[in-house]
C-alpha cells in the first residue's frame, strides 16, 4: 500500500515487542509463503492487504495466513 516505504524486517518486530507496550502490527510484504516467519516474531496482528485483495480465493488466503498463527502460537 506504500510503494516507497523502506522495509524494516522481522528483527524490528522482535525489537518493538520488547520495548513497546502498544500492540504491534506487522504490515507490508506479508504473504502466505512467509506468514509463519512473521508470526514467529510475535506481532499482535498482521496486515496483508495485497495478498488478500489480489487473491483468487480470499477465504483460502485468509485461512492460510491464520494457519501460520496457529502453527506458531
């Protein structure tokens, strides 16, 4: 959703969880193929706009994204 944004990487999620009391939302570049890795950093939420809106099967895509959560937590 922000083409010129600089990625901060998974390590930033770990850092933010350690030092912030606010809920952490992982945004950007999240796909069904990397959702497990993102969830392993323990964000409170993920935001996968393009992965969902560009999906041919939105229900299945959301299911796959949430399965990453289930496998990690």
